[in-house]
C-alpha cells in the first residue's frame, strides 16, 4: 500500500503522520491488517530494536474514589466487587515492589485512587519512594496519584520519583461524556506540571469507550502536543458495576490498528 510505504518512510525519518493518514490507518481493511502491523514493526525495530521494558504496578490505595470516571471500577457510585483499602505503609509497598523487580521489571508504578494527593499524601508517597529505592539500586519509580496541585510534582521529584503518569484518556470533545467531576483541561494541566518539574511525563489514552476514529486521532494529536516520554495505549475492559459495563466495541483487529 502506498499509504504504508509513506508512513514507514516518515517514521524512519522521525516525521509525523498527518491527521488524514492516521484516519486512513484506522480505516484499513482486515485484508491489509498484517501489512499494517509489519509496517509499524519496521519503524519500531529501527528505533527501539526488539527491546521490551517491564513496569510493575503497586496499588497504594484502592477504591473509595470521589471521581465519576465511567470506565473505572473504583469510581464514585461503583457497584463493582473490588478490594477497598487505604494507604499501604512504605514497607508493605516496598515488599510488593520487590516481587515485580524480581520478575524482571525495571520501573515500579505507584498508583493511588482519588482525585489527587493531599500534601500529607505526598509525604506518604515520598517515604515509599525512598523505601523502594533504598532497597533496589537503579530502580525507576513512576507515581500515578491523580491531579497535582502546585508544587507537588517538584516534591515528588525531590523525593526520587523519575516519572509521573496521568492519562488524557479520550478526546477533549467527548471528555464530558466519560467524566464530569473534573475536566480535560485539569488532566492536561497535571501532565504539564509533571513535565515542568523535571519528571518524565507518561500520558496516554483508553480505547473502546465508544469513541470515533476522529476522537482517537484527536487525543493522539493532543498527546503529541504535550510531548510525553511514554504513551500508554489502554483498551477498555468493561467492568460490572460501572456505566460502561456493556460497552464491547473492540476487536483484536481494531486494537492492532489503534496501536
């Protein structure tokens, strides 16, 4: 396909695809799918080889969230049957992290439910970061704590955090359909705060929430403008007890095109 040859050439020159080209990839037929995967693989191998970097998630606090993100089993009003607990102690989190590192992970992701951390929460997480780094030389730590207030990203960086994850999730145009308790602009602001503080910004999307091809391309272009170092591509797993429990829009072929 001329489209794929063009995109491979652009990728090898570090040139970005246009909006129209991105939409065209999402519209390719199943007959062309293996060609799409092969083209993407050629660009990936050129820049990254066959390397894979493993991250390991430690859930510091689960459930009891005041936000109403429709995809999340920890959301306000969720009827999902999940574990609910408050903050793990630093030694508990460090012990959990050690299991992932022993399995080959290079980065530990510290995740907590909630709108965003209080200053006391940042103190807690700072102690946890120290405990993990003291016991595991060379480990990277990424925090994912929700919306950040002024100065909190700097405090996490000083505590030893290497990265901060906060996803945009979907396009600005459809964000209000997914969440009403905070805005798309709030999420952009947190990614910018992390970047400005010297943290490696990690921000991506969730596909499968009823979005259109145009929405997917819009959020990718927004992520491009934010210039995060890592872009997680998540695929919705509809959870019982959430508003999106019946949203089964994805197929394996669709997921490959999105990637």
